[in-house]
C-alpha cells in the first residue's frame, strides 16, 4: 500500500491492563498484507505495544518515560483490558512488571497527555468480564463502570483533543472496528459526532447486531430454536440479545465470513455496558411466556401482537427448519413442496 | 550478588516479570512472577454451569477455544453426554486452527524478532534476519499475518468468530456444516498448507514430518528446506547453541490432545527424561501449592480448593500458585506433547541434549504446525455431512468434575463442583501455571525458574538476550497463568 502523506507519524501507545489480550489478537487479523502494513499505510507508528514491540524491559520503560516528559508526542493512547482498582484502591491486582507501579497509575499518567484516548474492547470501555459479580478486583472501564460514568479516569476526563474516551466495545471487537477507528483518528476525521451516547464509534454502533442476521426469516415468523444447534431464531429461548445490542456484526464478515448468530453462538450483547452481569447467558428470561428483553425501541404490546400473528402464519418450511440443525426443507420458489 | 528485575517482559501473551539473582555473572536463582489477577475462579462461583462457556474463554484471547473446550469437557462429564462424532471433528479442526495460529504468532511475532536485535549485528546472518524478522517491520509480517488470518477463517465457518465463541458445546458444535462449508474448510487448509510449504518450510510438510533425527534435520535445512524461515531459525540455533540453553526440570507431560471418536490424536502421558520412563497421566496426582503466591492457603487438591487473593502474603511473588504432579514441577507444551507421542525427531533432539531446551521447544512447535495441518485436512475429509454435529445435551448433575485438554501451550484443566446447576467450586490450572510456576513450600523452582538457573549472563544482567530466548522459548501465556 502507498503510505498516506503525513508530516509526522501518528504516534500510538498501546497498553494492556486487566484483559485477555484478545483485542490485540483480533486486530492482528486485519489487512491483506497484515496489520502492520495497514498501520504503516496511514503513517501510524506504534511507539510500544506489549505483544509486538521489540523494546523490552529498560528499553520499553525508556520509551514510556520519554512520552511522560513530552519528548515523544502521544497522538493516541490505546488501552486494552479493564483498570483493576483493587484491592482497596491500590491497583495492586495489576502492576506493570518491572515497575511495581499499578496500571491504574500508569494510565492516569498517560491519559492527560494523549490527543485521543481509546478503550479497545469492552473491558477498557466498561469493565467487561473482570467486572462480573462479585467483581473481585474492582474492575472498571476508563470512563465507565458498566452504564455509569464511574470509570478510572473519572466522568469529566477529556483527551487533549477535547473528546471523552472513545469506546471500541466488543469482546473481542471486530478487527475492522479497531483499525478503522484508529485510521479515522490518524486522518483527523473522527470527532464527537462520530460517537454514540456511550462513546462508541458510530461506524459500528449505528447498527444492531440483529441487522442482517442470517436467521432473519426465523425471527420474522418467531420460529425459534430450542437447542443451541438448531437453525431457528435464538431470541425466544436461547438468550439472543442481537435486537438490543449495537454492532454491525451481521453486516461484516468475521474471520472471513462468520458471525456469532450465524454459527449458533447466541448474541450476549458484548458491545453493551454491563453485558457480563447476565446470569444464564443462553436462556431468555421470560415473564408469563414473553421474553423480558424485547427489541430496543419497539412498543411491547405491538411486539407481542405481531409475534402471535407471525407465529400463526409460519410456513411449514420455516417451522421445520427452525428445529433442525440443517435445512430439512428448502425453499421452492413458486410453491411449497409437499413432502 | 546482584538482583535484577526484568520487566515489562514483552512479546509474550500478558504480563510477565522475571527477577534474577546473579552471582559472578551466573544466575543463581530466578523468580518468575505473574503480576495480573482478575479473579475468574471467583466470578464463576454461583453461576449456572452453562455460563462457564461464556465466561471462561475470556480468560485468554490467544487460547480462547482451548478454554472453551476445557469447559465443554467438564460439562460433558457433568451431563454424561457422548458428543456427536462430527462435533468432535469440527472441534478438533477449530482447535487445531487456534493451536497453529498460536505457534505462528509465537514464531514470527514473539520469538524470532530477538535475533534481529542490534546485539547480533556482527553475526554473518544478521542482515538477512533483521530484514525478515525485525519486530513490526520485518518482511515476514506481510506473509505470516495474512496466512494466520486466512487460517482463522476456519473460525468464521465453525465458531462464528475468534477469539471468544459460544460454538463449542458438551454435545459437539452448534453449527452443522453443509457441503459448501466442508469444501471451504478444505480450501482454507490447502491455502494454508501452501504458505507453510512455500514460506515457513520451503518443502512439503510431509518431508518435515518424516524427519527421524537431528541428522535428518540438518540435511533438511541444508537441502530441500534450505530457503524456509524454519531453516533460517535452525541455522541461527546451531550458531548460538540454543540446544544447550534453557534446560527444563526433566519431567514432561501431556493430558492427551485432540480427542476423536476413537481416542486422542496425541496421547496422554508423563515422560521422565532423566530415566526415559513413560508412565500414564493421572490428574488425581495434581496438587497446588500457594506458599509463594499472593493467595491464602486453601486445599492443595484443585478439586476441593477455593481462591482467595492476598496481595500482602509474606514471601509471595506471583499471582500464580505452584502446581506439582506427584510433588514435581512439570514442563508442558508442544515439546512435551510430541515427546510423549514419541515423534522420533523430537526424541532424538532430547536424547542428544539430555534435557528440554530452547531449540527443541521451537522445533516441536513448528513440527506440530505441520502435523496439525495434515491432521486437520483429514478431519475435514472425515466429516460425514449426513450425521449430527451436536448430540442432545442433558442437565448438569451434582458432583465434582474435571475437564482436561491440551491447549497450544500444554495441559489445561478445569475442576468444578456443581450443586443444583451452580458452581460451588472452580479451579483452573493452565499450561503456563505449570511452566512459569513459582517455588513451592519445599522451595523447589518451577520449570522456567529451573531453566534460568546456572545461565551465564556475564555483565549483561537484565540485558542478557539469552534470558529473552529462554523465557520466550516456553511461549508463556500469562493471562491464563493466574487468570
């Protein structure tokens, strides 16, 4: 790829806090010539990254120190993993090795220096799985603690460019969500208008995970799977939250062509703050037989009425396929086949 | 005596700190520390058993499928379910894809860039290696990363996405592939094999798999595989004597890898290199010692233990506990798996060095990359599309259950106690918990600590590049280590 013309590189520091490293593994999938070429094409320079940088030990600390004293400009600070504030506010559940100092403190030092501060993944955005009950480590996002502005950097934090933390949520996020946000930042194209109310880039958050789901027809007719390997809609019985979770998950190819719902992985709303607090991820909570979590902005009575109507109109083909692990009855344009 | 602390020790998965006591230029004692604790074992308590399928994979972004499979194996035991054969095949193919991706990531991104460091600039091979393997800028990334991403398209087909999927079940997998899916799997594997044969090995993978001895290997890297990245590594290893570096404790094990309808593809076993004795693998002999961990004491039997962190514990230096098999530290990983499986090349490399070492660990990983590519092709061909991919599952029964599998880095076991479908106990011992274990109550070091002991670092201290090679040769996954 031909590099974009930039006077100076767009400097990125990527640190890993209380996470699993999966966001890094995800972004490494990006690019026909690999993720590093993809960054290079936009003039994005990784000052340091724990998984891939050459610098180690004292060399790495020297880079960090130069950023702190302003000798190296910090265009974007990327944090992966939740900020572990425990025990008792010390942050000692997660220290940066070789320094004895908590990631919580390191992040607090870097955040005011960065033009942009980016939370990569739901852990850094909202706390994520480490914050699940009983929240053993007091795990928080950079700006949020689940849905509240109770993150490690405080509610009023703004990066030098005047933005709150940019929350590329997802567990793990699609590699494109990370790369495109970073590239847009490097081009100076990303601003407050490009974020939703939780700081998530609208380039994925303007959609619902449900949009484009391959189980769409089953959803329309409320032809539901009862077991995870069945082809029917996963919403009524198997906990699927795709109608309530943001993400263009079913409009992009994951790993060449998949998506959670396509493979039978119910949507656990991993882009949503507090998704980890669910109990029974693969079961739909119901009251009087009606799922509690209904599509985000649809009047409940309408949903129930339409569901009853569409259930009564479900074609045999759809009803049978919904309860099977494969297509038992193929569509036959021009009339349903009688078996 | 000087004490040096090396950190942040990067190009490993997760956070790692290594402290060395150096006496007259020689490492007298090493202490390895996992400085991150998130509390997954605590988070799993009280949850419905099936929720472990959503929570546990998120321990690790690099071996997520392995964590899923340990949960699925544990739930299988609790439900008394026999998985569908296609489910096992699909699972094995996805697991192989993750395992291979991990081996590739380790070789190209974590391990080889150390030879492109300025410290080696006087070596005759340096210029070529720097151009090829320099961290983030070497030419290898333009081929290896797309090859890795291409291979992981297997996850798109079988698991929806990677990392972190809910596709793996006690009964098999959630998605039944159709003819198009099966053929796409074979096409992905064919494309990946072409990368291995053109770039990594410069030879048919069957030729690599057929190597019987160190002499065969030397002939291979001077002959038909001479232009591959693997040959470049072997030549460096000979120059730097990587086979004489980083000796493990002598005891190695495999819990058995890639279970198919008729048993494990790579067998379970415990191999003692000191006596050449191969015995059966028995999980009941595993005990965990918390004497040097930031943990309160609990039952040493993982089936009965609970996890209570204590950052103020006297004498502690890691969030990892020290697992021991019949009282001994054990090395796990691809080298242990292939040694237990008896691959002649691996056994010969170990016989010659007398111990596990840096060189053998890397060779075993790349050999396994070839073996798994070949195996995945045959698993994909074996998929019988008329059959189910997931057996009917049942509610979890009360009791204590274990799920044990081999992750890329070695033996991974989940011990769970279930009452009324809720976890009342959950303990995880991961591969790097074994390899990078701290000392136990008898002050016996873990495998890495053992491997660093006696290393001559001269005046380099923390800057010793040999320390980097030894540590990274284990391909540690620190996020799994203490979870």
